[in-house]
């Protein structure tokens, strides 16, 4: 290889993903007068994603991949065993909790910003 990563994406796809995010960020910065509102929205959405949703989703993905890797060796599907299903409950609960709390906090932040303006 030429020293390039095999994970690089084409420039058109990169621009298609990053430009809408950039334009939304610039538009929000031009519309919002208070930095407190931006920080409140960032905390409401971002903190719940980092604290609850992403770790739970990563745990579920890793466990699913591990079960798929073990199934051909043992001949028993990991999803069918009760012992394999028990550890899945906590990440699923945390994922659901994070989504609900993130949406609730974001809606409250938006309502507070609208009512205070």
C-alpha cells in the first residue's frame, strides 16, 4: 500500500457528511444569542450519549460479535442460551434509559430557551 489507510472514504462522501454538520453548527451559532443555551443543549444531548447510549451500544455490539464467533465452534447459538441473554439486560436498559433521558433533557432545554427568549 502507498501508506494510505484502507479506511479512508472518498472526498465526496466526506464532504457530504461533514458539510451539513458544519452548516448546521454555523447556523445555530448565528441564531442563538446565549452561550448558556448552547451549553445546555450540548450537555443534555451529548452527556447522555457519552454516559449511557454509546457504552451500552458498544457492549451490545461486542457481545453479539463474540457470540457469533463462538457459535460455529460450539454449535450452539449464543442468542438461544438463557445464560447469554441475562447479561444483555443491563446494556439494553442503559441504552433505553439514555435515549429517554437524552430526549427529555433536550426537549426541556429547547422549551426553556423558547420561553426565555
